[in-house]
């Protein structure tokens, strides 16, 4: 299964809605036969063990490097933009919709 890292907004806008959107994309990808990684799982981890933004980004950068491709969901996000830049630097394909991932998967 291809590992798809999902990059999307978190803190800008409605955090709960942003988490829901990322998890919905993960569900669609899994149903299509991919192995999605929605890094906003950290939303729940952060409740139990809060850490600064850079702590989460350090882990996210490691996951990006392991991904077969990146799904960049819409919306402004410094972190997601950094993840896309890293993926581009590493020649990891970046897609902008679930359908685009499925079509190119």
C-alpha cells in the first residue's frame, strides 16, 4: 500500500473542522486502498502531552520523508506549506485532492 501523508491546515480556522476534514480524506484514501497518515492525530496527543509547534513539525518532517506521496488539502497553513516544500525537495509527488491521489496512485 502506498503511504499518503496528508498536509492540511490545523490552527487557522476551526480546529475541530480541520481535524474532521483531514480524517475524512484519510478515510476515503483507506477505502481506495492507500495507507493514509493524517498527522492531526497529534491533536489528541497534544491534549494529554502539550508540546510546542516545532515538536510536532519535527515528527511531521520525518513522516513526510517516509511517504510515497503527499496530499495537500486546501487552506492556508505554514506547516503544510513547509511539508510540501520538503516533499518537493525530496521529489515526493504532491497531489491536491483525494481523487488526484487515487488517479495517480
